[in-house]
C-alpha cells in the first residue's frame, strides 16, 4: 500500500521581505509556524521566530517588517531569538502569489506543513500529503516554475515516501545527500518503472541541472548500492 509522499522545495524573490533580509544577513534564520482555522481555510496567522541577535532583531521588527505587516504580539524572546505572532500572510512572492495556497491547491487540503524556514534568501517549504494525485500535480508545478521563473529562484529539494520512522533509527549511510535525492526523485517520477515513465532529461529538468550531472549521480548511487548489497 502506498503511503504519504513528502515534498520539499525552496523559492526566493527580491519582492519578499524575508528573502531580502536573510539574503543581506546570512547568519539570520526565520522560522514560520503557519496557523489555519481549518483544512479549507487560508493561513490567517503565523508565529514568526527570528533567530538573530537583539540588535538585528530590533532593526528588522521595528523597520520594514512593522511597516509591511502592521502590529504584532511578542510571544517570547531571549538573547538569540524572538517569537512574534502576526495576522497577515507574509509569504507572497511572484505577482503576489502565495506558495502555501498553491501547495494546498496542488496536494489537497489534507496537506500537512512542516515549519517554513527562511535563510540565505530562500523560503524552504516541506510538506506531507497522502493525496495519490499529488505527485502528478507537483510535477506539473515544477515544470511550470521552470518556465516562468529564473532557474536559481526555484529549487526542488526532495520528493519521496514519507518515512519518519527512518529518522528515528540509525542506519549505515550508503549514499551522499545529493545521490539520495536524485534516486528518490527518480523512483517517484517512474524512472525505474516498467515501462519507464520519465527520462534523464525529465530528471535533469526537475532539478535544474544538466543531463550529464543527473546521469553521473545516478550511476554513482547505483554503484554504491550494489556494492553495499553484496560486499
């Protein structure tokens, strides 16, 4: 029985305040806990946790952040962080599109969001959805993004089975992080299906790299897996 699928990608835009601030302050990270009143409701509030020193936080929260999003409530703070609650959506990017709403439209209202991370100019979005039609919709979304935004503004990070139990167990590391990503994506897109449902070109397009780079990663990953199985 097929289980839920995990999707992860990152986007950036010069129009987004959080992208700009973390780009200009590389050591700063911003974590967003999105709050919705129901599965069909849009994001109405968010808890914003700013990981930065007090002077940097003060400059950010009382400057453009306050002008853009209005009042906010400070929930807690210490020397190296502050958490505030806001009531205005803050992730709009290209042409005021909301990536959270786009993700829900693609994968269904049952989509579960992990906290959103913003660092070094990118918004990192990671979700889980049991929707069996989600993978096809997500593939169409990635192809659309490749056509409408610069290559460096959208990066696919991971698509594969949601297996939280594996994170709780220690296991030998056979593949590098990049090799594991491309193998999981190849499986998800049907590269190893019979008949094959995607090509090396499709995989390269999904990751925004060359066909040769994808082929090399797959070849090295396959060699490593075979050796680990029989040695």
